[in-house]
C-alpha cells in the first residue's frame, strides 16, 4: 500500500481577518495538486468563527474541483442557528460535515445549552436533513481528556456512530499502538465505519507541547527531548519532525488505515514535505517552494 493509493484530506482554519484569506487560498492552491478528497474548515470554539467558517467554506468549495467540508460544533448553537447554517450549506451543495460538540468556550454564560454532546448534533442533522450530508465525527485513540475512562469514551463514540455518523477522524497522536488498540476495541463493539488517523506535522516544540496538553495528545518523551535539542535550529527540527511523522504514517499504513487526514494549520509546506517523504510524487515546481 502506498500513500498514492490512499484517500487523504486536509484541514484548514479560517483566518482572523479578511486579509488572511488570500494567503490561505495560496496554501490551498499548493495543496490542491495532491488531489485530496476534501479540505475541511474548522469552526471556532463556541461558534466564534461561524461567519468566517461559512464564508471560507463557500468561497473555497469546488476550487480546483475539490469539495470543502465544514466543521460544525453544537455546544453554543440553537436549533435555529443550526438550521440557518445547514440550509445554507445544503443550498451550496455541501455534501459532508464534521459534526462536533466543540471545545467549551471560556465564558459559558453565553452558551445556549440546547446541545450537550456531538451525538445530539448527529441525531439533529439526520432527523432534519436525512441523507443530505455524510457525517464525520471525532474519535480519540488516546481517550478524550474529559472522559472518565477509556471504556465510557468508546461507548460515547459508539453513540455517534449509532446516531448516523459514517466516518471518523481521530485526534492526532504519535503512538501507532494507540490507534491499533482503538481500532480493535471499535471492532469488538461492532463499529465498522472508516476511522481516519488525524496527522499533525511537527514544526515547533512549544506549540506542539501546548496544543497537546490541551487536547490530551501524548507527545512521547523521546520526541520532546529531541525537539528540545533543535530549539535553535528550526531547519533540523523540521527535518526531524518530517522523519518522525513519516515513520508514524508508514507504521499506520502497515497496520492498515482507510486514509489520512492532515492538520495542515494553514501552512502547506510541512504537510507537503511529509507527503513527499512518504513517496508522493509532487512534481509541480511551485510545490517545493517555501
Ligand atoms: P463528544 O463526542 O460530544 O465528546 C465530548 C466528551 O463528552 C467526551 O469526553 C465524551 O466521552 C463525552 N460524551 C460524549 N457523548 C456523551 C453523552 N451522550 N453522555 C455523556 N458523555 C458524553 N473543536 C472546535 O471547536 N472546532 C473544530 O472545528 C474542531 N474540529 C475538530 C476536528 C477533529 C477531527 C477532532 C478530533 C477534534 C476537533 N475539535 C474541534 C475539538 C473538539 O471539539 C473537542 O475535542 C471537544 O472537546 C469534543 O468534541 P467531540 O465532538 O469529540 O465531543
């Protein structure tokens, strides 16, 4: 199995201001020749990027023939706000959504509390929109940080599948055993939907450690220590990051994965370097530019 045979997807986030959109479109243009199945666009905690996510989804949809997939988190939404957004996406021909609870906003006083968990969002969309959207949900091989234990987290994941999710993308991880164990546990529960590993390129020690603490992803000590060695040498740090994450992807391909989802973080180069290291033929000259 080679990387060229596997479906891949890329995740972008909406920039803070309108000035950020043209540079993001450039990054989209650099990644598009890899022919991903889709670009997904995140949704800020508590609906904080509702308008910007929608605008970007609609602007990028079908650019170079590639669909966009909006993320949608329900924690701060009402049935009315969801319906408005979903009607817009339906009219625009959007066919897939990433359905999430979302991170809880810092100021919880402002949240609607009509939806508490992602399975409720999946049920709502299925009840009101039938088969209009294919629903992708989040999965946590290393266990969601708020879950009381791994067993209950898996049962909660199963609720989303039973409510109608037809695929999942995982939180990122650097230990392939965590993914393999999760897949085996899913199989024992009768969960058969494709579960795409989410892959986070490594480009910066501090950011990786900060992100990982927040979302419950484990950075193996040896990786963290090696990254510290390269604090003053970003080129070597990035080369090391590419090597480590490429090895992770190779191990995952050996285990057997349905494809990969890359957390691009709006910078094409680290993901393109990774795909090249995995043997993808990326020939267009502009792709190798910084
Ligand atoms: P849920 O599946 O609802 O799970 C949340 C927690 O509640 C878990 O601990 C679970 O075990 C528990 N739980 C679930 N259902 C129940 C239930 N019925 N009863 C009791 N407990 C339950 N965040 C954003 O804000 N915007 C994004 O665009 C975004 N994109 C993401 C994309 C991917 C692929 C992933 C993996 C994460 C993304 N996140 C995003 C982060 C995500 O919102 C957080 O991890 C959030 O804390 C959980 O969302 P969820 O949909 O997994 O929630």
